[in-house]
């Protein structure tokens, strides 16, 4: 792990030089951050970066995403600070997850902390819930229908369903850690034991491909999807206020450059 972290940091530094940017924050965003990696799981590195001031002084829109496929094991991509703040305004769930990642590779200045402080004011339960519900439904349709299913995909349906339940309970922004979602949102001991057994198999590197469905997990998923589909949710889909976001953007430019 230390060797991989060193490789990731080295690649981030090289990317800064190639693109002429400053990477403010870089974290893990995939199964390793969620807490259910396999031995050969990819490293999904996500970051927030900022250009020098003159880059933003243009009448043309410019590409605000940087992507690099480093190897079969490491994938790196990031968003420009202005794009990041626009997505915060919309309560973008992937961004909220990045900002709460338990695995951080790089963190410069307190700009990201300023963004985190704004999260409660821009967090939209309705927007986030529909995001996770859509994710759960899509993965369920593709991988978990029928008597023979893609067993490892249980995690990619369970996690968004438990995220929906977290939001319903009023706990706020969904944490990345799958274990915390299980702890707070799974009350049935038998179901919890089945999920933990599946986690054990995945972490040990077992090939969780096509196998007979696991009844207790499948029944929980199907019941929750049916319930969530028929429920209406109140609330808005974002916060229209941009003044505080503009202040953070200007402060970031002054702080870095």
C-alpha cells in the first residue's frame, strides 16, 4: 500500500507539471474507500485542482476535467475548482463522497475544508436520494435479476440502497464507508451476517462471479427498491446561492497563485 501511495503521489506531481495546475485535494473514490476491495481492486484516484488566474479569463469555455489511465491498477481523474463548486451547488453525490473519503492522497491548504464547511448548506437530500436510487435500480436490473446473479454486484446495489435509507433517516451526507451504512441501517442480524460473509469472501480474493442468488439479500433489495420507487420525496434539488461559492473560488486563486 505504501508503495502504491508513493506511486500515486508521484503521478499527481507529474500531472501538475504537465497541466500547469495545482492539485488541492486527491482521494480514493472506489471500492477501497467504500471498504470492500478485492486483493486486485483498482485504485480510483479523484482530485480537485486549480489553474492560474489567467486560465479563467477567457470568453471560451475550456475543458474542466483531467483524466489519466496510469496503468491497469491506477486510474486518475479530477475536476477544476470552478466545476467542483458548481457541482457542490447542485449537491452532486460523487463530489460529496470525494470530500468525505477516508483515504486521502494529497491535501493542500484549507480550501477543501472551506468547501466542506459549505456542504450542509448545499446538501439536497432529494437530489442525493434519487441519485442513489437510480444507481441501485440500474445495477439491480443488469446484474441481480433471476436465479443466477453476479454475486459481487450485490455490493453495488446494497450500498446505494443503504445510502437511500441513511438519507431517509435524516443523517445528512452519506458516508463512504460501507461498514458504517451496515451498522446504522441493517437491523436484521441474519441479513447483516450474510452481508458480512460476502464481504469476507470478497476481501479474501474469492471470485464472486455468477452464482445462485442469496435469498435473504435479494429479498431485502427487492423489497427496498419497491418501497423506494413508490415513495415521494420533498425538498429541492440544490441551492441557488452562489455568493459564498464565488468567495471560495476567489480566495482559492489568491491563496494558491
